[in-house]
């Protein structure tokens, strides 16, 4: 079903390796850099840095100006990235909440929309609806299409990286072997990159988040659950691009009950438990992702209003998530666990302390680990999908590298 | 307790980046390469390749000779690695079976010894005994110490990478904050690299194994258990160098029993279960790692001789290992699960089919995954520790790379 992939994608490319080294240095310095600083930092010659800067100014990727006084009292002309010179679109396909964002080069959201759920049900109609919504967002933001680097899609798995297909997402009954990447590329006329939702969320957190970690787990809580992970600064996509499937991870409660993670965390299963305990009536509607989403949010509100039964179910979910995060963080030795996603935003206040306590008290390695919610909000997977485009276009991947001819 | 580390170590360095690109190309071609082929493969100029080859011949790292006839009928002089030009020592510290190997550049074992267990009990005596055994192995193989690149140590965790300490290994009661790396380096007078045992095993499998995978898990079964993993060709060490701790991963049996992985797999715990079920007598000795090892191997022999109770305990262990491998392989999307280690060699025939069946039938992602025993034998962690030295000395890490000055 799936084929091996190399790490990262190189479909898009803003510039060559040295240009990207310079761009990356400028990007990471919001207060700007001078040519002298860029020369020192890059190890390139002043002439090479000048040539690169001239080309980048011509391409409107950077600006130079705003003389400020350097540390030694000398005036310096400050080079900054023109964040609004290029844009990326990110699409997060969650069966209940599909979101489209347009971001600039700093991953700031310049426009967004949410797709009506019914539009997603049937895949051909879904592709049409998504393509239409992308165009609407781009036009609404007044962005020239020539400045669009590409479109990233964060999809539930399993996916096939080589063909850009989405196979059989559990919560989209009518989706089978959908050639999402190529069909969107054809309709939109720009490069499209497909990644799993959890992978995109991890890319987003690495690229635009405030975590600052290079070894973290990203627990994505939406209509389904999954975990993205970054080790040693590298986003783990795995052999087939399907890393992050954790629904079958077993959990054991402090009182000795056990089960699989999805049974007590995925919204539709939490609602089934609520029904079997009589917390919600037998007439509860769970026949569409949208209905499940609405019913789950009502359950959350009841818990917030003091319903002990509803609260207990959410605590069970949080404990199971915490237990899974402990063993996963110990396994990959992550220093940070980040949580986010459309469902997470509604349960964060209740669940974060439970997960944090589990990680703090149950980890066996003895290394301190940070647990926190993403600062990117409920659109983290969509922003992450845009960051997949930025990452591909932008990063000075060693794979883009010519051999260093001068050192021999 | 631990500090962040960068990926890989650069303590040792055979040569610069371009030299290592050439060396690596030669290493990967056992049938040898010509200068013309190296020029084509590397993208370097013929003059640069000639200069590099001259230097590598002077350093006795390669030989050139043995004229053969190329594809177009032209004679070509074949360049080959001199595998016996440099050596590495690998030490695997398992409380029951500590092994020292000497390997050449191809990770072939040129000498080895096993340390008596009693020598390991007290850390200062252990360092003395290990250093003495290393010297014995080197001298026994008739290798010039000037040709030794360094010593790698595969240790049970937790370790502190920054200081080279082993903290509190569960099965070595008297070891606390042992500065193993520096004390060995002082006694031996060569660079010493410290890694966790599971990390070393993964490096060994990647470097010298026959798996051929770049996305695999390595389940190490010795006095303790753990898992090394490689994603996208990169060995995962994690934030603090302690990746691979999986003892607390929960398992659920097909009949609904649940527990933590270490409870049914670690030899001392299997023996406790055997005692509680009356399969072994209450006088069973489990007071030292050596006694545990011997008792466990007796239990394995009884299972092989038809003892149903002993066999059931080993099947329980195999099922739990299989279940854990399923969820871990799904999480990181590994295409291969490799098993090995000093205990594994005694249970491989019994356990491999159970683990393979679990991975084949329980994985949810739908990607085929291979399950196999390592071809490196019970010394895999020691060979892996030597490979940590080779990897550090040898690989053309991008971190060794100057910027490409000619491309601007």
C-alpha cells in the first residue's frame, strides 16, 4: 500500500543552499541583521553575501534599510525578511472541522475559512469545495496568486506519500483511495504537498510554535487522535509517511482498569461510554462527524456546569492520554509534550493538569519534561500544513547541498 | 540530571567532509571503485579526487591496485578500503554478560572477551577490570594501539551524555553516578564515547547489520529490556540520550489480562512469576544478575524439553513483546522490527514467530512490516558500541560541513 519516502520534500524551492542559509538566518532574527553580521554568521565572503542580498532584494524577499546604530556606534543598515512577499495555504481535513488558512512567510494567518461539514462527505464534492474555499481565502486576503508558494494538506491517515492518496480515513466513510494531492493541484494550479495531520501539527509547532523544543511529541485531539513527533529537530514521518498512529496504545488506570487509548479518548467513543452509563440519553445522535462534535461539546459544557458523570469521562480520557504520553515520551526521550487540535481547545483547562501530573510523576527516566498546550490554537494542523510548504520551500536542507569544492 | 545533546558526536574525526564522502563511497562498495567512478559519484573535480586519494593512501586508509577491466573494456585501477587500517573497541555492559569486542573498519570482530560478572559489581573495580580486558583484547589481536580510533561503551541507562556518567542502572545495585566515560578514557588513553545500550544496538544494526532498513526498531533483550530506534536513517538518542525506555509500556493479552511490559519479560520478573506459579521451587536463587541469567536459561531449557508451565511463561513474554512492538512500530511507522541481545539468542526460535504474528495481524496502519532477529549475534550491543566509534569517526556528517563557497 505504501512506499518508502525520503525525509522531507523538495518539491518547492525558493533558492539554492547558500541563499536559504542567508534567508534562514534573517528569518530567525526578527530585529534584523546587517550584511556584516550575515557574513560573520554564514562564513561566506562579503562579496558572496552582497550578491545573494542583491538577488533576494530583486525577488522582494528581503528589505534593507532603516539605519540603526550598531554596538560599536557604527551605523548599520538592517536587513529584514519581507514576510508578506510570499504566502502558503494550509488545509486541515478533520471530518468535523475542516479549516483552510493562508499564511505569510512567518506563518502568521492572513486569511482563513471553515468548510461546511456536509461538503466533505463525498470526496469529489469535497475536492471541489476545498478548491473553491482556497480561492475564496486567497482572493479575500487580496493576495496575488503569483506569490503563493504552494498548498499543504493535513489529512487523517492512512496516506500514500508516493501517490498523494488518502486511503480509508476512519471517520470519512465514503473516502477510499482519494487522490487528494493531485486532484487539488490540478484544480488550483499550484504545487500541493500531502502530510498526515499529526505530522503537519508537529511541523507547525516546530516552525511557528513557541515551544522551542527540538525533541517533542504533539498530541493532536480532534475527531480522531494521533501524535506527531520531532526528534533531534527532525519531523518523524516514518517509513510510509504514516507515523503517529496511537489509537491502539494500551492504557492502565491507577485502579487497574485497562483498554486501548482510542476507546476512552476519541469523541465518538466517549459519547458511547456516556450513553452506556446513562449520562446521555439513548437518543443521542452520533451518525455524522458533525453531530459527534456537537454532542461532545455539549458533554464538555455539562462537565463544566458540574455534572460529575460527564466530568469523570473527561478525566478518564485525560488520564489515558497522560499515561500514553508518559510511555511515548520515555520511549523517544522527548523534553516536551505539546497538546492541541480542535477538540483539545475545549478540554484543555480540564485535561492539561491531569496530563502534566502523569508525565511529572510516572516517567521513569528522571529527565524533566514540559507539558503544555500549543499557542497556535485550534487551527494548529492547518497552520502546520502551511508550514509544510514553508519548510519545503525554505529550509537549507543538506539534500539541496552541492559538495564543498573549495576545501580539498 | 541530564542536558540536551546535539545529534551524533563529533569527538573523533578521520578526515574532512569531502574525504569522508569519498571514504564512505568506497566503504559502501566492497567490490571497489575507480577514481573515475568516485569523481562521477561525488561531483568533485578529478584533481580534487586525486588529491584526496593520495592523502588517504598515505594514511593507509585505502589501497589502489588490482587492475580490472571496466565496462567499456578500459583497464581500471580499483580503490578499496583497508579495513584493517584502523580499529574500534566496543564494550557492552550488561549486568549478567559484559562483552568487549575489537572490530575493524567494516565492523568485523577481530577479537573479543567476556568479563566475569563479579568484576562488575563494584564500579571502581569494574572500570579497572574493563580497562584491563580492553588491553588484553587489543594485544591478543596484535593490533597497534596507534590504529585504535576509540572505545565505545553501551551501557544500561539512565546516562548523562554531557558528563559521560551512568546514573543508577536498575540491575547494578552499587553503581551510582559512575563517571564511566572519563575514567575509562583516563585509564586507556584513547577517546571514549558513551551511549545507551539500545542506542548502540541500533547503531550496530544500521552500520553493520543486514536489515537494510532506515526506519526500524531494535528490541534489545538482556538482563533488562529496551528499544533502540532509527527513523529516516537517523539514530534516535532523544533529548537526554536516554531514548528507548519501554519497561512501563502497558500490554493487554488477547484474554484481557494487562500489565507493564517489564513485568512479564525481564528475566528476573519471569523467574518471580515462575516461582509464584510453583514452576520453580521457592529456593530459586535470584540475588545476582549472574544467578538470574543462569536460572533463566535453565527455565528456557525446561521449556525446550516440554515443560508446559515454563513454555507458557515464555509465550506470555513473547506476546507482550509482540504487542509492544505493534504499537511502537505503528507510532514511529517502522518498516522493520529487529530483535537481539544476550537473552534473545536463547529464546529467538520460540519468540520470533509470536512477535512476527502480532506485528502482522495487529498493526492498524496497513503497511507491511518485517520482523527478524539480528544477524550480529548476542554481541550486537558490543559491536554496536564499536560502530558508535566508527560512525563518529567516519560519517560525512553535515555538521562537519563548510558552506559551499563556490555556488554563489
